[in-house]
């Protein structure tokens, strides 16, 4: 089976991020006061945060656990089929315990790793909230938009994302690979690296004005901006990426382009203007720098 095509394309959605932190209270203050997410009081997981109609899109867990991203699978037959495809493809997967599912607020989950070692939760029926999302500050957030993942083996990781999870390679910048799983240009981006982990967690905002207002907001609080404000040529997304607690990077994004079935994957050269057409450059995060070999 090709790394970029599959006869069966399961319906998947990005639904949450779990971040392992050593000082969850400090990280929680950042999530509410800086990011502008809504805290969700809960005894099972005390550091849950909303950004849209879902019950949560960010969970801070202690660093005895591992960070992961949650990918929603449409229904139980699809999850069962994905489990078979994972086994046939040589990917390790295990069924989550009832306690693990309860802490993820899902009915069922498969916990897997990509070839790099990034943990991915494949989940069924993640919880939604009956209450209106009410942000802690007016950041203009519209929801969890995407993640950047480090990859030590792009082709092997693509085999998981495209052949098994049905993602589509929409564009590349050098070896940086954008993956579409719905109508948007991408929800996941793979960045060549020498280690696993998250490059950034991105939240969508309602306008370009919101990106710029948040730019001034984080500057005023002396939070380091690591990339942007800028605009990705491939996706059209206007972005602002800034440092968060414990080495994590967060991003606000606006204008992520829609794609359709006629879109053909494009190859951009690996240079600064292919990562940001406005000219912003990143000097702190190796994966966001325009260097061919890493």
C-alpha cells in the first residue's frame, strides 16, 4: 500500500492534546491567563481546558505520564478496522483501560505510537459540553486548530498517517509534510527532527486582528515569540508562535485554507520564504528553521 494513498479512508478528527508537565499549576495559569482557554473543574483531571464546544481540548498531566494527541475515529467499526490495520502494519497498539478512557473523557481508545515514538490516542466518542464555551480572556479563540509533530522518520510516520488513518499529504516544504484529515489544508504537520515530541500546539482565532492583538498581548507580558507574526505560503495560515511553560510552544492561527479533492500536493523549496512569506524567521526551534538537513 502506498504511503500516500489508501483504498479506505477512515473519518478522523483532531480532538485534544495531553501535555506532560512537572509544574501543572504554573502551566494551568498560563493556559487560562495567557492562552485564554476556559478551565473545566473536574475531579478526575483537575487541569482541563476548553476552546470550543468540546468538553476539553487541552489536558495537563503530571510528567510521570507522556504527552499525546487525541484523534477521534468516527465509529466503532472504523476503530476496529484501524486496530486490524495497525496490527497488519506492524504498529504497536493497546486498548486503553476504563480508567484511561475516563480520564480522556471518551468511550473507548487505542493508545499507539508512530514510528518516531510520538504517542497518539485513537478515541471513540469524545465528550462534548452542553454549556457555551466562555473564554478566560478575549483572545478570539475558535478552537483547537492543529499540531506540529517532530519526526525522525518521515516516510515511516507517513505510512501510519496516510495508509492507516487516511490522512492526505497536501503540501511539503523540503521534508516538512502537511497532512489534511478534513476540509482544511492540514491539522497535523510533520517536521524532520532527531527526537519525538510536539513542535507546537495551534489554536485558531477569529481574525487577523486577533492574531495581531495577541501578538501585542504576549509581548507586553514579556513572553518570547519564537516565530511570527507570519504567513505560511502553503496553507495561507497567518500564525504567531510563542514560548509556553516547560519548553512547549503554542500558536495562534487564522486563515487556514480549505482544500478539495482536486488539490494536488505541491513541493516547496526548503528556504525561509517557504515557511513564512512575510519574512519572519525562527532562531530558537530547529524544526522551524529553513535547513535541509537536521
